[in-house]
């Protein structure tokens, strides 16, 4: 092995080591409010594993979108637009630019849409597989076992599986489509932005490749949201198997990063099968999207909830009425 190759390997090893350290540090910081939860250790390991896996997956998707720039017809039509505009130099510059951008957006929608759809379908397929293997078959059930132990009941795999099957299926589809559609929208924005600036196809490809939607922050946001949401879901599900649990209480983590609507919801008390009302939306538990809660109520949420016996529930309700 020559010296240059050795140096490159060492550089990549150092980068990988630094990335693992960053993920671990961020995982511990982000999960700090959940240290008392029975599934904390499981969530911590899953956070690190999922962040790294998603980062690799998004990197591959970035390359696919970068290859999109090889659709030569798009840039050939761009040249035609440019030539047409040169023939009409007497028109107002602002009007020309606006029309030009609108024409270019039409080209993207018409000529690139089929390619975008193909890539989007591939992303959805890979994310669904990832969700099924990494979340549904691993994290959900392991966390449920720990949650069951915490409330002193025996974990029944078959009963739990029957209880969650349809919900998990719906959640998986909604989650993956949202990620893919957000990515597609951002890609279109970058294409138009690159055109406005007169960039070459290579430069636009670079913009796509280095954009934040394919980077570490994107991977970590997905990991955070899905892991905490899944663990909160296991708590909510397992509580149904304990006759002593009657209600639930929302709890936000506090601090400057907590969104106002979640801080307001902190302390809200509901019966177990009644939804919390947070920012005007219904959630059965923090990060729940099954009742139509929007992304602004879910992404990067660190709220949790506590169960209440009937006596504790009635005491909380009596206190709230004062």
C-alpha cells in the first residue's frame, strides 16, 4: 500500500471516529431528560446506530440526486431560454428574470419529474425497510419488554404485536413519504436557485450533494424523532395492560429549546385513551402523529409523559379545578 493511500485511510478513520464521538455526545445530551425511563439504555444505543446508518443512506441518496443533473435536456432548454432572452434585451430586466425562472421551474416539473419520482420511490422503499428492521422489529419490542418490567407485568409478545401491528404500518408509510417529499421539494428549490445564479450543471450537482438535507443534521433529526416517539409509544401501549393505570400526564423538558405550545401543555392530565391537546392538535402521547398532528408538533420533540393511577388522576383533576 503506497503512502498516499495510507494517509487517506487514516484521514477517513479519524473522521469516522470523530463522527461516532459527536453522535454519542449528542445522543447523551438529547436523551438526558429520559435517564429515568426503563428504555433509556436501549434508546441511547439505537440513537447512535440509527444516526450512523441514516447518514450512510442519505449520502447514497445525495449521489442519486447529484446524478439527476445529467438530464441534459433540462440544460439544453435553459440555453434556449437564455438565447430567447438575449433577443429581447429591450424588455425590463426584472420581468425577464421572473419569466425566465418560471419557465425553468416548468422545465424541472415536466422533464425531471419522472426521474424525481423514481428516486423518491427508491428512498421510500429503503426508509420503509430501515424502519421495519431497525425500529419495528428491534427497538419497539425491546423497549416494550423494559416498559413492562417497569410496571411489574409480564411482557406478552403476541398480544403486544397484535395491538400495534396496524398502527406501526400506518406510521411507517406516513414517516417515509414525508421525508421523501420534503427532500424532493428541496431538490427542486436548489435546481432553480442554481439556475438563477447561472451555475453550471457540475456546480448545481455540488449544491445538491452538500445541502443539509443529506447531512448529519438531517439523519440525527430523523433518529431523534423516531426513537423518542417509538419509546413513548411503547410506554403508552404497555400501560393498557396494567389495570392500575388510569390516566397520563404530559411533561415537557423545559429550557429555551422547548416550543411554547409544549411548555404550555406541560402538566396537562388526561385519561389513558383521551388525547392531549397541544398547540390545537391531538396527540395520544408525545410525538404521536396517528391523529394528524403536524411536523411542527413532532420533530425534535423531547417531551415525555407519566402514568397516573385513578387516585392520582382524580387528585390532579381536583387540583386543576381550584
